[in-house]
């Protein structure tokens, strides 16, 4: 699936700023917490649709287990590194 580019530079930057980083740098008012809420819902809906369409033989329980494996933090972190998103993330240490 093609990924649409974020045209708004402020929104693009906000996407990669973790709340911990924004708290350390008081002048930064924007962070990604609310966007994460929206993104989690979108990721869930897209994953559900793709699994439902591509695995018609899977039961609801099997689809749920597969989805859990795909959207877990470790899996998403691996994918982010593979496509170099980790270079953009601002988080406190």
C-alpha cells in the first residue's frame, strides 16, 4: 500500500516527537501522543482488513493472534528501523 507523504511540516515534525522529549525541552509544545491515538486506530483497522482479506481460512482467534504479532511494539520497531524512521524520532534518554 502506498504511503501518503505528510505535506504539513509542523505535523510531520510532531509525528516524531515523543512526549518525554517535549517535556525536557519546554519550548516544544507539540508531541505525538494524540497522533499516536489516531495512528493506533488506523493501524488496527488496516491490519484487520488486510488479514481478513488475505487469510479467509483463518478463524477469528487465529486472525487476532496474527494481528497481535504484527502490531506489537517490537515488530513495529523493527519495521521502523528497516525503513529508517528511527533516524527521525526525538525521545528523551
